[in-house]
């Protein structure tokens, strides 16, 4: 889904005024439900898991498209310059955790060679966050399996 959204950056500007009804959206939802079919989650919980993924993926797509546009306009500002600027503006008493991250150099990465590399770097963080989300879903499934009566073949 993330790859599709990146190929069609105009999609990020489409307003959502109801649930997705297009064939691509319905196919994605059907495949997601099928992937969760052998879990002890009920249909409503399966939908909730998939609906939780949507804002993560859409948010990542919007975030990377916007940052890549900003990077194209100011490559240094998207790289080391951001960490330096943030460090000079940040009040460590008001934002102590963020100040520690800035001091640790989290935002000091060298600017990527191009906007595509920036997207790749952002994807690394997204994959980690997505893994955390999916690990949480797996934990809920495991707890549900432990509470559910034994199912045939499961």
C-alpha cells in the first residue's frame, strides 16, 4: 500500500469523507482479513487491526512525500542542518527528552544523496514502528488464543 501511495502522491490530497469503496481498497481489506482468518480474533477485531494500519501507512506516505519535497527545496535543511537548527532552538528544560535525542545526534545524519535516499532512510524507521505495531497485534492474538477454547486444527 505504501508503494502505491508513493507512486500516486496526489492521493495524499484526496479528502476522506467516508469509508474506502474502490476496488483496490476492497481488495486490500479482503486480503488483510484473509491473513487474519486463522487467528482467534473476531471479525470486528480483525477490521480494527487493519484500520489501525491505515493511518500508519497513509501517514508515512504523506510524511515522506512532504519531506522529499522539502529536501528537494533545501537538502541541507533536511540533513545535518535540521539537527543543528533544532539544537539551537530547543529549550532543554521544556523538552528534556527531545534535547537528549538531539544531543545524542539522532538528527545529525548526513544528508542523503537524493530525495529517494531520504525516503529509504525514513522507511527504516517506519519498518521498525510497523514491526512494533505488528508485535503488539501478535501479543493480542497470543493472549486471545490462550483464552479461547481449542479450535479444530489450531
